[in-house]
């Protein structure tokens, strides 16, 4: 094996140092097609937003709010806004069509409290999954100087991503939407307009869990209210006409069923991936990995040690770092 440090762009054999330093500019041709591609490569899909001034209005101040990760992808933004609208619709129907006209105040208070708590947790999980850097690798650091500064020993190699010119750590994959390499990338989810990776998988799992719970809860309340209305012959059970109430309820039942099943399956898949310490991409590629206990795998996603904070989207987990970027050959 070559004794000098090597760089490998893909799964093929190692490449030479000179090749890394000659990767920029990538497109030297002046053809319009290639020019367009160069522009796309140079334009940033990920921008850092400054929320600090906005949050200071509410008395909250934190330095991390100055550089908030945001993916500028139209499809993802539309899907994320659509998710908020669906939650808003469910909230409106549950509060103003169902619970406000229930005969028992205790029933309304109890279900209203539970539904709103889980809705708040679902929205918070969604926002944190969306605005958290999923574990992006610094872009363009695979230069000759950058690699030299790692001080590689004989027989050690690093992998280079040919698309974002970054030194690729173990288990990192390139996302074509974010145009970045993401540590422990599971998949890019348009519903949260972000990649699901090492830093935000906890929030994504919680998002699927809480959406599944509010879907089942809304389904239960909608069906029982429908039965209640029919038994009362639609008298005093709603502030609207029976057809309008029926339409609102049918849409809520449809939404609850659809998203309850979808997020339930997603939650199960995610938990199985977390327990087996295997990302979605690794499962597809059937990559062999060192076996780790389920408990340790869970802690590497939800934080260390186990506590009630595992279920809170407001607490940032402490990670067991996976910084490996060297490969021995
Ligand atoms: Zn990359
Ligand atoms: Zn992505």
C-alpha cells in the first residue's frame, strides 16, 4: 500500500495529493451548460439566519441564535409550511368545532390540555429539526493545506467528497439538496426541510412520535363527537350546521388516519434504525458496521445519560462524539 497519506474521492482506489489541490475551479469550460452548473455549485443552499434580535423582543437571548441553520429549498419550505397548516387545521377543529361544544367541561379541559401539550411538543420538535445543523462537514476543506494540517501518519487515508470538496468523516454522506456532506445522514426530509443527521435525529424522531400521538387523539375525539352528534340528532352539539360540522370532522378523520399511519411507520423505522445504529443510507447500501448495544445506540442519538429530557425537544442532547475521519489501510 502507498506509504504517503492518500485521499479518496469515491469508493475507488486512493488518489494523489495533487489531485485534491487541482479540484478548483472544477468547471473550466466556457460552455453555457457547464457555466450554469458552476453557478449552482457556488450558490449556497444553506444560509445562516440571525434570530437573536427577534428573540430578544421576547426576553430570550442566546448566542447560538445568531447563526441558525436554514435550507433554502423551495420544495422543502412549501412542505414545512403545509405541515404547519395541517397542524393549525387540526387545532382549529379540535378546539372550536369539537371541544367547545362538548357537554362536559371536565372532558373538554382534559382533552384540550393533552392535545395542546402534544401539539406544542410536535411543533417545537419540527422547528428544532428544521433549524438545527444536522451535522454538516465544513465545505471545501479538502485542500492540500487542510489535509496536511491533519498530520496523517503512514498508512492513514482520508476520504474526500468530490461534490463539496470536504474531508469526509466516517458515516458522512453527501446530500444533493443541502449540497453538503452530513454526518450520520439518514435521509433528507422535505417535511422538516432539512437533512436528518447526527445532530437533529432526536428532534425528528420526537416529531414523528408527537404527530402520531396527536393524530390518534384527534381521531378518537372526532369519532366520539360524531357519535355524540348523531345520538343528539345534531341538536346543540356544534355551533355550525350539521353538513359543515360533518365536513370538518371528515377532513379531520382523514388527516388523522393518513398522518397517524404515516408518522407511526416513520417512527417505527426510525427507532429500529436508532436501535440497530444504522442510518437509512447504510441500510440501503448494506454497509457492514461494528455492532453496538441498543442502549448505547439510543444514547448516541437522544443524549447521555437517560432522563426525561429524551422526550423534550427543548433540551439539546449531549452526544457521544463520532469524529473519526482517518482510515487505516
Ligand atoms: Zn459532499
Ligand atoms: Zn439535505
